[in-house]
């Protein structure tokens, strides 16, 4: 299983703390969050709100990432950054106007 598949599995199960670095930073639609517990809780909440029925490993702007889809439409994209054994940066876009090109 490659890193994106591991991240996709974590997104599907909500087990983010297992893959996030202690000092992870999440940038989501103009907001910045820091720390494993805060970021894991936020990402779990995003999953509940977006309710994707598929999460696919994709290249996003040339970076490893995930496309979150519901009923065939992209409801979020995630770019993952890692320089160590765990993910230390997550960029998340859920704003519909920024996702139009994905459908």
C-alpha cells in the first residue's frame, strides 16, 4: 500500500492520529490549524460534513493527494506533505467555487 492509499484509508476510517505528525499543520479554505489532536478532530469533522462515498488517490497540482467524491462529484481535494514518516502538512479545499474544474 503506498502513502496515498494509507492516507485514503485513514480518511475513510477517521484514524488520522495514526498518520499525522505531532506538529502537523492543516490549511483548509483559508484557515490554519496546528497539532495532531486538533487537526485529527477537524479532519474527522470534515468527513462527517462532506460525507464522501469515495476517496481516490490522485495527483493534485503535481503533489500526492486525495479527491473526496460524493455521488460522482468532487466535494474536496487534499494535498498531503510529508518529509518524515508521518504527514506533516495537509492542504484541504472544500469551497465549491474552487472545485468546479474537478467535475
